[in-house]
C-alpha cells in the first residue's frame, strides 16, 4: 500500500515572552478518505492518511459491513486529485449483503454521522457485553491511560490528533492508532487489533477524546466490555453503555478517574482480575 504524507511544515507567527516571532510548526494532514465497495462509494471521512488498511478493516467491522477481517479479500488505496479512495473488495456473500442493504436504504437523506444513512441507523441497537467476566484493577485503568499518553508519536509532534489504544491486562497496550478524528482513530485501532488476532473481549478500549454514543457503539461491536477515556462522556453515551452492560470510565487524570457505568468490573486488587479473552 502506498505511503502518504501525514504531516506538513507550515509558517507561523507565535507570541512568546511578550514578543511576536516568525517560525515554523509541524501540523497533521487531513485528507478525504473514501470507502468504496465493489466500485461504489459508501462513505467519505476526513482523516489522517496513515494505517489505511487498518482503517478499511476497522470501519467495515464497526459499521457492520463485515463480521470478520477474512471477509475482505483486498484493500487498495488509490490516490485521487483531492483525496484517497480505499477500494475494498469483499467476499461474494458480504458484497451481496451490502448491495441489499444499500437497496433497502435507497431514498433517505444522509444525516452526516460518519457515513450513516438514516436516523434509525444512528440509534441502532448496541450489542450487549454484559456477559463479560473481564475485570480491571484500579491500577490497570491508570496504567492504560499513562501508556497511551506515551505512545502517540504523531500527537507528540503536532499536538493535534486523537489516540486510541487496546489495553490487555498483564500485557499493556497491544495496539495504538492515531488520527485527526476520534472515530477514525478508534476504527483504525479496531482494524489493527483484529488483524493481529486480539479478541475485543480480552481488553479495554482507551481513547484520548470525549466519549460519544458512537464510540460506545463501536467498542461494543468488537465485544470489549470497557471504554476508558481522558475526557468526559455524553449523556447518551452513558445511557447506551448502561444498556449494553459496558463499563465506562472517563476523566482519567493521573491516578484519579470517574466510573459512570459498570463499576463492579473495577477492583482494587489486581489478583482478583478474571480474563475472558
């Protein structure tokens, strides 16, 4: 897959120590990325042009287009004049299902929510993760965010992108992805983790952004019973996590955090942890 520039160096005028000084800064690239299946565009995202195969797999999984990465036969990133077209070839059965889904959805106008075509899809039923026996210690929660803060090379350079990581107790962060969009970072993470063989039920999703309902939905789709965030959740995200039986932890600052749902999965003693990977 071809490589694309993820940053650019730009001129700036900065005020430092009470003076305006000319200088330069590195900023992230933001590029339209189209997801095309069987030659037809399904959605277009504004994204960082990196980890595109992970992006294709993760988006296809979290949007319910596929249930397993093996259902994608090929992914090709084609450079266009003003963006990138991810041409995704599905296995015949999945392609037929997507064609039928498009036929069913023909007519409604787009609501602008990450490629979703109707209000009904935006409030779709979120898979339950209530049967999960995975627990995390308080120390796990703190460590997950601490590790993520140190494994974001693009953010370290630009201070302008989101990060998403997958934390497995006893192993730490087994995958991390970055993007200018928080949903994109999570989709890339999902693709990377699943392609590497990590089961969603074995760990926690950790993000640097606020928690929206779509972040909860995507986390539930891969079967993870935890979402841990640096920023706050929305009310709908909390209600959705509660209904899905998910543990939602947010506002992690140092060794302090707030648990909004599923507090019984967070234990004081790491020795009491039970994995269900």
